[in-house]
């Protein structure tokens, strides 16, 4: 039931309204009363009614002053003004304060019932609209939007001016005004833990979640610069808490150092991406920090004999070839070389390590169905001794090896992915009109995990699964509106929506006009 509060300075009128109106019958619960606005205000703040009924002329604080304060604090609260003054100026003032109904004394049960019924319908319609907006946002999963990832690619490249960055953010409908910013990158193996973390971050308006690549999500933290470091640590602790609930799952997280300007995020990203690359070098560490990279560098700053054998383990290279991205090659190689320290000064050690990396990469290339000979020719393996003359040229050669291996891997995956994707598109074409169709169902039908399928779909189609299905349904709806005389409810059911009102909401949200108006224009 909706809550109603009454403010009236005439006790006889107030008691008559309180005692003689069948509030429950009208769908309301009477939660309080007061004799003037000043006495009413603290009670209104305590009970937070849905509807306020107030006299316009009262001592200490009149109804208009009370309405002004209430509307500023509770914009959604509905207000009914009652007055014995049949005066246009009062009515005009009341309307300017956002009053919903204006009733003249003496108040009849019929007039009040009519006003209460209309307001209840308005509240229910607004609540339904809010529910539709929330449902639509949840379905679209903002963190999965391809456009959002494209925006952050531009931000992290650091090639746009501050004005251009804010213009791009405006196009995305993003509010990025804050006194401080920071970045978190995380990757979680299990779907359940990942979804729990995504839901957690979506609860915070100051956190903007986005998919960065197939295996990694990013979180942009915005807020007060003085408290951003503390809030970053709070979020890291929560990620650790969620991920440690499932034993033996693979997960990593890294956070940057807060910056004061949005235009400085490219520097923040470079740092956090460098830290995040250490997940391949220190797989036993899950929370990757600045201190970890410094410790690793210090630990290998001595002689060749002090080098940890784990740092030249072929599994490090294999792990990167299996899960890394071409955009991560520079950071990975930089971190890898830093972990080797002064040992790479030795020509003997460099030759050993290069052969180790080359054999590991060759075996990987062969395992994905590519010819070793073509790979070795492309990277110039026969000229390795001419090309590698020191630590810097060694790093360049390792980058070339990894970049070419990842290019071949991505081409293979893309070819296979296109076949799988076509199967998925065919499945959607046959089933988009089913109200139960969802990403998990299509992923299962094509033999992929939901997370991998979601990433592959958005990467190849430049839109998310839900955006694609919604667009397909809207195109079919437009065709039916144009070519048939079916009602909106019939069309909604024909394109996969149980709720005709929600179908109309989605249609207007995506097409720009209601189904009825669109049909009229045709």
C-alpha cells in the first residue's frame, strides 16, 4: 500500500479527513498528521510518505513552502494541495512547486478519491517505467558493450585531448566528472565468481565496469582523490574474498595508482597493465601490486648464480601464448626481462634462454596446426645471432617471436570462431522469437562457455549478444507493424516478448518512437 501524510491547521478538518476517508479501500496507509508545515517536516522525513496532502494556508510554514522543501528532498513524492482560496495565483505557485493535484475546500470524498486514484495510477506507471529501465539496463549489461571498450581504447592510447575525451564520454552518456580516478584489471576463471564481482561493481555509481578483452574486465573508479586509494583497497579485498571461496580457481587482479585528471588515465593504464602482466611470471600471486614488481626486480639485480630457475621456466612462455593478447606483448616482455635482471648480460645465458623460448614457441605454433618452417622464416630464426647482440635486441626478438605466434593463434581462433559464430547466428535466427532465448542457451548449443561466447560475439559482431537479439526483434517488429494489422500485443508475442508494455518500452528506447507512432508514420 502507498503511504499518505496529512498536514492541516484546522483540527476539525484534519480529524474529519483522517477518520472518515477509507484510506485502505483507496490503496493507502495513513502514516501521520501535523497542524503546520514546520511540525510536519521532521515527521515527513521520518515516514517518507508516497503522497503528501497539505493545506496551502497555515501558520509558521505554509503548504507552498513545505511543498518546495519536500520536492527538493523527495522529487518522487506526490503532493495534493487543499485550499479555501479560489485564487489563480495560488494555483500557479502550486504548479510551479511540482504539486500534482489542487483541490478546493470543502473537500468531498468523491473529489479526494478521484485525486488519490489518479495519483496512485501515476505512481504505479512511474514504478513500472523504472522497472522497465532497470530490466533493460540489466539485459543490455553495460559492462559488455562493445562501444564502451572502444571508448576506453581511445582513453588508454592517450592520443585524444582532454576536450575530445569529454566529448567522447558525452556521446557514450557517461558522467566522468570527479576529482580522482583509478583503474582495476581483473580476470576470474569461474563464471559464478566473475558474475558476482560484476554485480558487485554495478552497485556503485562511481564504478564503471567494462570488458577489456576475452579474459579480462576493467573497473574505472571515480571519486574524491583523498579517499580513492582506500576505496581501491576495499574493492581489492572484496575481489580476493569472492575468488578465494572457490579453491584452485585461476584469478588475478591489479590496481593502478590514482590520478587527478581523466586525461592522465593513459599513464594509469600503462602502469596497471605492466603490473597485471606479472600474472604470467608469478602465477602463485593473485593480487598483483606495485611492490611485487619492485621486489621481483630487486631479487634479480645480482649475479647469474642468484637467478631463480622458476623465472626461465618454459611454462611462463606457454602460459602467455595460451592466454595473452597481442596488446600485452610489450608489457609481458618488459616484465619478463626485468625479472631476469643482470643475468641477460651473459652471452651464454642469452643463447640458452633464446633457444628455450624459440623451442617453446615453435612447439606452440605446431600444436595449433601451423607449419614451423613458415613461422621460423617469418621471425628470421636463421639470423638470430646477427639480430640479438645484447639485452635490448634480445627483448626485440622475443617480442617478434611472441607477436607472430599470437597472430597465428588469433587467425586460427578467428577462423574457428567464425564457423562457431555462424552456427550461433543461425540458431538465433531460428529462435529469436522464443521468450526464453538467452546467451547461455546459445553458448550451450554451440559448444562454448557463456563467458567465451559472450567475448567472441561482441568482438566479432561489434555489439553484445543482447544488443544483437534486441535489434533483430525490433527489425521484425517494424516489418510486422508495416505489413500487418496485428496489435502491439500480438507483435510483442511474435518477436519474443511476454510483456506487451515492456516491448513498447524497448521499441521506443531503441527506435525512438512508440510502435503506434512508428506505424502511423509508415
